[in-house]
């Protein structure tokens, strides 16, 4: 061996992530936790000594993916063992939390099963797994907070970064597993969030997206005692030098308070884009979903937001075919979409999740009906998204450049409304905001050219070249 001792001890880690942005963030933190044990990133599962599958339980299809992947990895593990090596296999995330015992029974070749609140204990689990015969399972909600025990963010996330500020949910919507997989609502203290934001900026981040299952319910301890709401936190974040853009997701309509709405009016770094899931436009269905708001409550929140920030673009989540949903209920959802107008949206067929109240409710909707409703809803949302993207053509606005484009000479950036923007430009713009003029709208992106004139939003010196696009919700 010619490598240094460090290289000889090097092990490779591959993490596959499904689900929401919180899982993307968690995967990065698991990599941080394992780095001191000598694990460096691998490009593929085949090239790794340890594979973590970070799973999502939100809909049935999301959970199904796990078992097919585990089947594939079993073969890889056997081949490795036959050659005298080994492969540590871990299942993390919300399926591990909800179905830990089932995974251990169905896939006994898995070494570690860990829930989202136990990632700080990973090194100890890896050590135990090397001694244990069966799987090491850690799916409790420990009294200590994982955030207090995770190492400081090590790896750079690039120009755009995620920062989890809140976890868990106490709202118990009828259809949703999150309160069971992520546990009770918890807000990180403001000082910890601000310190992490400063570290991210030092590592090259120019845009930070604050994450939480109910991010706008955040009420973290303030440095001076007492607590702050998210509006106040954004005001403090906006003061961090070099942090050019702020976003937050996912918000609940019930927690959109006056101070947070005012932040959209007062803070230029808070981007004019908000993901605000409404799920349905029918008050009957919203009540059955236990959402705690009506369709009109949602319309009023949107009106107040647009008053504060007239350029605001909205995105949302919709579920069709919740138990009890009639044609009239569905028509009310279509009407709400028509009235509000969305720049982007995610929509899903209701998927019965074990242990949730809606799973056993009467009035389950036939699959064919759900299919038809989803198609109609997605056609309307598609039209609105196309119209929004077309409305940007001819406009000049600031773009944050995040990385090189696919084609030679191209660079990629992000519009204020989160669309990817690609154009011909110098790589020295990466990590900076510069005005661009949009010449064409595409299904999910915009293209254009750098606007004549100076960079009127000079950013700090050139940052990391790695782009990081958000995973779909
Ligand atoms: N905390 C967010 C959303 C979390 S889950 C909120 O309060 O809205 C992301 C989205 O998945 C939800 O908004 C919902 O539209 C969808 N979803 C959750 N459970 C679902 C289920 N059982 N079937 C179909 N879609 C579901
Ligand atoms: Fe799930 Fe969001 Fe409802 Fe919480 S508020 S139960 S995360 S849909
Ligand atoms: Fe999925 Fe868990 Fe996120 S269920 S959407 S990974 S909170």
C-alpha cells in the first residue's frame, strides 16, 4: 500500500435519501456524525462499506421503495462477504421509525435500524452492530435532543443550504404519519440556529432554507430568555453578513402570524415565495382532515400575505380522495385553486397509512375516482405553473447562481420564486446574485441571459461550486 495511514483507514459511506427536505438535511448530518469514524462519501452503494437508506413513510409508494432496494443490497452484501469483506447496512428515517420490527423480520441482513431522533447515536450503533448477531434497533424518542449531540455542520452544502429549526408535529391531521414518525413538536433555540446559519455562510451558503414539518410553528428560546417566533428569527437571520436569501418550509396556514407576514413586507432577503399546503378547498373535508382551518381562512391568509408582498408566488400541497370526499368537495378544491392561483404545487392521491385515523374511516374513495380527480387537478395546476413561468418572460430580476449548467459555458441559478434559471455566464458568478433577463419559459425552469449593466447585488467572493436543488416534498 502506498497511501498514507489516513487513507488506509478510510471507509466509504453511501446514503440514499427519500422524502422531504428534512431527510436531505438529516442525511447530511449523519454523514457529519460518521466522518470522525473515517467514513468519506462514496459515489455509489456498490463502492461503499456502509450504506444508509434514509426512508419516507408519507405514502404507501414511498415506503414500498425500501424493500425493493433492500433486496438489491442483500445481493451486494453477500457478494462482498463471499470476497472476505463486509457491508454495514442501515435503515434510517420514517419507515424505520414506523416499521422497525417489520424491517428486522423481513430483511434480517439489515444491521442497524434507527429512527430520526437517534442519529447522534450512530457511531455507537455502528460499533454495536459489529458485535451483535441481529439488527441493532434504535427507534425511541430519546430524552436528550439529537441537535445538542450532533457535531457542528462539517461538510459544505453549497450555495443553497438547508437548516432544520423545528421537528415533529402536534397537529395530527387525519391522514398523516408525521406526528408518529417524528414525534412531538420541538423548536431549536434561536442561538443554535443563528450559529449554524453563520457556519453555513462561512462554508459558502448564500441562501438558507429553514426547515420544519411545521416551520412557522417554530417558537425557539431567545438568547435573552423568553421565546421568539419565526418572524423574529428571520429578522435576526437577515442581519447575517453574506446571507443573501432566506426561505422557510413547510408552513401551516394556522401558524401564519402577523409578525411572520410582516417579515415578507420588511425583509428584502426573505424571498417572495411561500409553500403553504392547503390540502383541500372543501370545509367538510378540511374538518374531516382535522386541519383546523377553513378554505376561507386560507384565502384570508393569502390576501394578507399578498398585501404584505404583492410579488409573492404561492405553492401548495393537495390531497384528492380523502375518505368522504364527494364530487362537490372536489369541485370546491378546484374552485379554490382557480381563485388563489399557484406558481407550483404538489398533489397526491390519498394513501391510507397504518395507524392514522383516516385509514379506518368510512367513505374510502375508489382508486379510479381518485385517479380521475388527480388528473383534473394536475391539469389545472400545470396550466397555472405554465402561466406563471410564461409571465416571467421578458422580466429582469436577480438570480442567485448555484453551480455550473449542463452545457459548456452554462451556469445555473435560482429565481426569487425558486425556478431554476440557466444561461451562458462565467463561473465566477457562482455564489453571487446578478440580474438576468428571462427569454424563455420551460416546464420546470427558465432560461435567459445576464442583464446588461453591473451586478447590482454583489455577493461575497466566489463560493463552493456544488449546486443543491431541493427534493420534492
Ligand atoms: N407538514 C406539512 C406537510 C407534510 S407531508 C403540512 O402540514 O402540510 C407533505 C405532504 O404529503 C402533505 O402536505 C400532504 O399533501 C401529503 N400527504 C401526507 N400524508 C398523505 C397521505 N396519507 N396520502 C396522500 N398524501 C399525503
Ligand atoms: Fe402531517 Fe403537516 Fe398535518 Fe402535521 S400539520 S399532521 S406534518 S400534514
Ligand atoms: Fe417522509 Fe418522514 Fe419527511 S414520512 S415526508 S421523510 S417527515
